[in-house]
């Protein structure tokens, strides 16, 4: 099975546990995360924001192509590629590069068997490299336009920022992760602690959007740090309300 099919369960789980709609300005949240990482000695390098939507059910066969073509009409400037894996999951991906503002847009449509039908959903993402000339108002307008074209309303928007610490910056991953959580006035609700990897799930009152963990704890902030080996650089990933990318 191709690697991308392994994310389907996680994405669907996120959709199911999400609570309510968000009114937060996610661009402000991303800018805040970038500022905190810089203040704590990390070098942020990449950010991502995305939302998803359901395309519904169709009969088995090629009925889902009509849904896909309809969504593609909302993104006429995108370049598209498609494929299918052994489990019958069909994936179509469109990309568009904004060279003038350093952004990349990506739309992924995934269709999978569901009893006697097929179900489809899509993920829209916009990502960019961290730089001092980031125009968050322009990015927010782009995101609002895509929401209006695709799902309307106030969908839950996930965001993530990644970065690195220098070779000798992080001595204790757990302590550093807690320091980052506290920088957002957050309280840790769940944690995963290993020798070279730490992940803290937390809740902060600074942001309205939230989900519930498997233990029914409210969370809207996740911090993960990983060090490949002693003395190497440490990678840091911060997401709201949860990290959904690989880390």
C-alpha cells in the first residue's frame, strides 16, 4: 500500500473528533507560533495551513469522477496528477505555485470504498517558507477565497510550523517542550516521552478552536521535538489544534 493511504484513518479520525467551528484567524496563530519559536532560540523554516471537506458518497465505479471534476473547476489554474493503490483508494492531487509571494497551494482528493459505495473527501493546503516578508493579510484573503469556493462557512483549519534548534541548544527535550507549551500559556493534557522524541498535547485559552483527545481531554496545541542522535540538531513541530503531518 502506498504511503499516502496510511493517513486516511488519521484524517477521518480528526474529522470525527473535531468539535464545532473555528472563528480564529489562523494566520495570526501561525505568526504567533513563529514568533515564539524565534524567542525560544529555534529557527522556524516552514508553515502550513489546511482544511478538509467531504464530497459525499457515490455508487461504485467512476461516479466519484464527477465530484472530482466539479471540485477541479474551483481550481482551474492547478496542475493535476492521479493514481490508485491496491486497496482501491483513488487519489488526485493538484498543485499551484505562487512564485511571486512564495506560496504553494495543494488540493488532494481521496476516494475509498465504503460498503457498497465509494466515499470521497478533499484536503486543501497552503504552505510557505518562513521569511520576514510574509504578507499574512494576503494569505488570509487567499484562504478565505478557497473556503468560499470549496466548503463555505467556517471549517476547522489546521496549522503547523516546523523548525530546528542548533546542535547544542536543546539538552532536555521534555523540558524544552514544556517551556514551549508554557510560552502559549498552555497546560499539558497528554504526553509521549521517549529518549529522542517528546510530544505534548496541551490546551491554551489563547485560541478558540479545539478538539478532544481519545481520553476526552480538550486540546488545541501540540508540541513535538525530535533529536536523531546525541549532539545533532533537534527538530521542533508545533501544530494547532493538533499536528497531522509527519514528525
